[in-house]
C-alpha cells in the first residue's frame, strides 16, 4: 500500500543543505542588499553570481525543469518541499533559478517553443542572462479573459500588436514580454518600438502596445492557443505560489510561538492564556491542512498533469491566501504594538495576504472553478427526498431483513420501536 509521508534520506540531505544555505547566505543578502538578485550592476553581480554557482554545483538550479532542459527534473512534490524553504527568503527563488514570472514563461517555451525559440529565449532565461514578464491582464478587467482586447494582426512577415496591459510584473526590467493576445501568445522584446511603459504602478507595469511589430516566429505555440497556454502557465505558477506561501505561514507561526513563550501578562506567560493557545492551535492545524493539500496536489501533478490537477490547484490558490491572512494576523496580534511596525516581517506578511487572493486570479473565480468541477461528479436525487433521507433509506434497508423478520416477528417489533424512537 503506497501511502507515505516520509522524505528519502538523500533528498532530506539536499533539503538540509538548502535550509542552511538560505539561512547563512541568502538571508544576510536580503537584509543588506534587497533586490540584488536582479541587479545588472557588476559589483552587485559579483556578490550574487557565486551564490547561484553554489546552487548549480549542488545540482539544484532551475528545480522546476526536467533534466533535458537543464533542471534536475525533481517533479512538483520535491519542488514543493524545496519551496517550503525558499519561500521564506525574498531572493531565494531567483538564486535557485526558480523565480516568477520567469519560471512560468520558461515552462511555456519549454512546452510549446520550437527548437529555435528555445535556443533564443529558453536557455538564456535559464541562465538568467535575460529576464521576462507576463503581460496578460488588461486595465478594464483581469478576471474574465473573454474581455481581453489586445490583438495581433498579420501583416506580411510580421505580426502587428495593439492593446493595453496592466500589472505586468517586472515588465519594466524585462528583456522580453510574453503578451497574451486574443489570438495567441507572442514574445515581444521590451525595446520594440511601440512598447510604452507607463510610470505607474512602479513594479507591476501598465504597458501600451501600439503597432508593435514582431516577426512571425515570435508567436509561441499555435495561433489562437492563448487560453490553453495561459491556463498551463498559470496552473504551474499558482501551485508554486502556494508552496512558497506555506513557508510564509510557517515563518509567522514560528514567530508567534517564540513570542508567546517570551512575554508575560497578568501573571503568566502569554502562551498560557487560552485565547493565545487557541490562536496557536488553529494556526498549527490550518498550516498543516494547507501543506497536505499542496503536497497532495503536487503529487497529483507528478502522477498525471497540471490540467488533471486543476481543481486541486484552484483549491490551493484560495486556501493559501486564507491561511496566510489568518496566521499572519494572529502572529501580528500576538506581537502587540511591535507587530504593527515594520520592525518585524509580520506587517508586510499580513499586508501581502490580500495580494495572494488576487494575483494569478481572484479567489472567487477559483472557488467557482472548484465548485463547478466538484459538482460534475454528482447528480440530482430523484423525487422529493435527498438520497440520505433516513426514513426512505430505512424502508429500503428493512427489505434486506424481510426474510429474517418474517421468521422472527419479535424483530419487527424491535425494529419498529427503534424507528419510533429515532424519529420521535
Ligand atoms: C501581485 C500581483 C502580481 C500580478 N502579476 C501579473 C502579471 O505578471 N501579469 C499579468 O498579466 N497580471 C498580473 N496580475 C494581475 C492579476 O492577474 C489580476 O489582478 C487578476 O486576474 C484580477 O484582475 P483585476 O485586478 O482586473 O480584478 P477584477 O477582474 O476587476 O476583479 C475585482 C474583484 O471583482 C470580483 N470578481 C471578479 N470576477 C468575479 C467572479 N467571476 N465572481 C465573483 N467575483 C468576481 C472579485 O471580488 C475581484 O477581486 C498580478 C496581480 C497581483 C496582485
């Protein structure tokens, strides 16, 4: 019977290495040079590149990719265990070559790109010689892809793209933009004439595409394949976010427990107050429920596909936002006034929780997906009563005992008495 929650000792060794590397090398980098990992400044790169090299030397670079594409081919379950560590440190995903939005974009080129496209974009992305962004959401609405208007029109040997995108994360510093048009996904060099990046928002960019021309081979995958490619990309991205969110929740939880054991009020440790214990107990259970949901989903992807796991991925997506919101709030609250400052990570964590409920699709849309897919396995009951209506079930069940009851009339009296008591 295969039902195992243990980690192979050889892989545990890798996890242990990752944990100490993150603590000893990446955390100090984040504290002193936040954002260094994407800097093109040679002096900053001289600090960051050796760290990336250490990761490569351990065979841990680009963990999300199969071996033939330059990753270790761990699969999603092992990636989940790694991301549970990386998610605690801001620049760890990039130092391990697994940072969004590049990961999702690389997955797309790996899955749909021609050999030539892989040479031109996938391998440089993999080596982090170039960076990318994903340009899908439009200013007039992001939740409903049927409302998107950006379109590419073929003109001779070129596609001409017109439209407007909103919240393209890291678009300003990307070398290439994956632009979702109504008729396909196109790879657009950011410096192409007609690409105009608006001043706001600063990090998640508002971009106008006006008569932007790209050669025909900049279409990724089939023409009219935008929705299929987008689903594939976002499915992978959502589960990776959920994996990293577990790390955030655990960080808040560790902080909560440490503090609860460190301060007193009204004559006892804060940890000894029942309401604080309730906060700790609920957080413990919620984090572990989320973790099991995410690991089960990762395992399902490994054993089938992202598409087959879409209901589970959607459930991970809104559950991770909810657990982060609840746990970070409780931790912040237990920290009292200190929790409300930016002197610990808690305030940023709590402020980030609503973001988790919006990025990669709003919670409501994922809940609709889950409910719709789950309902496909059910059918309405026949007649007036639900199938679990007990009097009807009991009547059916009595038929099974009809012969015995016919031989032993006392049993009929006994069963009638039990039924009268049950429905009194
Ligand atoms: C941190 C972050 C990073 C992002 N990065 C990118 C990126 O790199 N590239 C990119 O293209 N996009 C990106 N996005 C955008 C993201 O995909 C959209 O914000 C998201 O799809 C929602 O679209 P919207 O913001 O237009 O909200 P809207 O579609 O306007 O929705 C607003 C609200 O309306 C309600 N609502 C909408 N639809 C429904 C429904 N069907 N049922 C019930 N209620 C509903 C919900 O309450 C929802 O929160 C990012 C967003 C965030 C927060």
